[in-house]
C-alpha cells in the first residue's frame, strides 16, 4: 500500500488544454503542493499544458510510471486500466463518477474494471472519489483546485465522501492541526477502508 502514497512518478489521465478541464487541476495541485516526483499529463487530444506535454496515452510515456490518476468518462475506464496494465502501472486512483451509484450500466462497467485489475494485478482507490493527499511528499490528487490550506502534521483521515472529507480538512486547518494523509475512498471497489486503516495504523507518519 505504501506505493500508492509514495510514487516517484504520476500520470494524470484526462488532461486537456481546455480551461474547464478538471484534470488540469490535479496537475496544478501536484505543482502547488510541491510533489517531489515526476508528473505526466495524459489526454487523447494531446497538446500542452503550461509548457508540459500532454501524452495521448500512458503507453506513449517513455519512462516508468508508478501511479495513474484517472478522471475520464466512466465507459473509458476499463480500457484505460488495460493500457495502464500493459504499461506496467500497478497502482491507480480512479476519481471518475458514473458507476453503480448511477444504476445497472455503471455496475457493469465496475465489473469490467475488476476483471482488468485482476488480470494485471492493479490495485486502485475509487472510483467516484476525490483522490488522496500526502503532505509528506506533496502528493495532492483532488480534482478541485487547492492551495496548501492545511499544514503538515500527524493526523490522517479516511472518508468515503470527498466533499465531507474536504470539509473536515477545513476544520482541521481552522483548529491548527496538522495533516499527514487524506484518502477519499469513494465506491471502494478494489481497495477498501479496512485496508487503508490497516496501513495507516502502521504508518509512522
């Protein structure tokens, strides 16, 4: 589980040059929080974002990628996980919504995701989540634009809901407490709250 919180490289899948694109916020948050690793932007339209190349697929990235963060339409997720598996990416955060919380069609997409994940032994948080934050290395993956509004410290939290989680983080910041790690677990399709809790209990941070 440590790999998902301490990647050396992150591919943000779902980035475009459009100003309304939410994937851009993830890239910006990683920069704003001072992420210590390499960030790759990925999106089918290609182009650039803030002088950073947008690769059309994770398979086009020439180097090793430790973690994929995915924010694309729900029907595209199984194929993107397939591409991640072929690339050798074994950890992912799927922030996209539109799965079993939307009905039978979404549940079927989740089943496809699980098949691909089992095939390549991919472990992922989500879907339908806002991502994770690790204040120790600047890993900040929410798709909402954030400033470093909370200081680093020794409090970690797990929330199913991203909205409620961010609200609690604001309370933590207002009380002057320091954050270590934050996880929005979403639908918990692959990695559940229990696994995350077991990791955090043993986590020195």
